């Protein structure tokens, strides 16, 4: 039971960090987390240890625990790994595509469009992930997606902030998902590979605007490559 509570606390606090509900650099209140999550102090503290091991929080002696700023270098490594793996996975997804699987992806895109129209930021962010996860599932690479997800928290934090920059269109993500799906369904493998690279390159193109909008949320360091 304690282990389950720890994982509940870990996932809940991790989401708060990704969604910048607890802003990068800000101090964490264990009491506030207990009250908000209705979970006792021990699971909260164990979850914070787990988050510290993933470098999402850090402790200052005689001061407290703080949310780490977004590490550009770590996000860059995650982006690089995802770019290499996802290109191959989407080609495999295309090779294994069925009409039923294609309909599932079309439904995800339609739900994403509705979320965009409603400006439902969390729903949109979730469905963006669902589109890619579903492609990994179709390709028989669900475990690879889980590994990438566990490794990509700093990248996910960056992607979340992207949705909060008014100049950056949400519709671009939908349009690129649609283009990818069309190429996947038609099994145009070279086009799938190219579109996958271009889609994942988006964050590189847009990073300056994101960093300029949230300058205090990032560590000093190299850009995403």
C-alpha cells in the first residue's frame, strides 16, 4: 500500500512539475502537497527522493526542496534519442498499419482538433502524446515508448511551455500529424521518415521564442540540437 501511495504521489508531483503548476526554481511545500494530494508525509517524501534521483527536484540544506529548472542539455539528449528512434518506429508503424489502426489515429487527431478549438491545453498536450504512443503501439514498440517517456521529462516540460506561447500555433502540430498519418497509411516510407524528422525538428525551430518567453525557467546551457 505504501509503495502504491508513493507512486501516486510521484506521478502527481511529476505532472505538477511538467505542467509548471510548481514553477521551475520554486520551493516545494510538503504540507501543501499532503493537503492537495490527500497523501501522507512519508509517501510524499519518498516520492520527492525519487524525483530528486531523476534530477527534477533538488534539496538545499537548511532551506528546503526546490523544483529544478528545465535542463536544456537533458532535453536535447531526449530530443536526439526520440528523433532517432521515432523515425524507425513510424516506418515500422506504416508497415504494420491496418484500416482499424488508421481509424484509431484519425480519431485521436479529431479529438486533438476539438481540444485546440476549446483551448483545452491539458487535453491537447495529452492527445499529442497519445498520437505518438499509439504509433509505437501499432509498431509493437510500446516498451520503447515507455522508456522514452521516462527519459523525456525535461523535454516534456519544454513542450508544455510551447503551448503557452501565444505566437506558436497549436494547429501546426495537428497539421503535421495529419500529414504523417496520410504518409503512414499510404506506406510512403521515405516520406514517413522525412515528415517524422521535420515534426520533431519543430521544437528546435521554436526554442528561442519559448526561452525568451520563460527566461527564468531554464538552466544556462546549450540549445536543443
